[in-house]
C-alpha cells in the first residue's frame, strides 16, 4: 500500500499563508523562490505551461507588474499527492472596481518547493473588466 504524503489542512494553510502573499506586490524573485528550479506552472493564460525559474521569473514579472495590488487568500484545501489542492480567493483591482474571483490550484511540493502548480478559474469577468 502506497503511503500518502500530501499536506494536512493545517500544513496546507501554513504553506499558503507564506506563499500567497508573494503574489501581491511586484517582487517576482520572492515568488519564484517558492518554486523548484524545474517547476511546471500552468494557468488559463499559459495552458501548455511554463517550466523552470527563467520562464517563471519572466512570466511572473509581467503578471505582477500588471497586478501589484491584487490579494490572494487561502479558503481551504484538499489533500493531494505531494501537496494539496488550494482553494483560493483573489481580489483583483481593475480600473475603478475590484473583481472578486474564487478558484483552485494544485500545489505539489518536493523538498519544500513547488514542482507543479496548476491554476484553474473562470476568468471571463476579469477579461470583461479589462476591455
């Protein structure tokens, strides 16, 4: 029988409490520091994913400079091999309003660093607000 090695809800909350604040502000190096050198990152804007610190840094730099004041919070989690499914909420300032978005992402860890992170959410309201 395989041993489960995912994170408990408390462990997931602790990790998310350190990682999610790095998405706010404009410091891509702080965010990249949570990822393994060979990490795979996928979100709706990069559905085929990006791999490695160089690609992550370039993508995060563009994303964070456009959204320095968005705030991501942890709403809960579900265990996942090597990590957890992170249920999150984002408050994203756009022009004169703030879009409120709920979503989820997989967070898989190796030696305390994210080696795979896949983000899923309905971005239709965000896209409409950006037009």
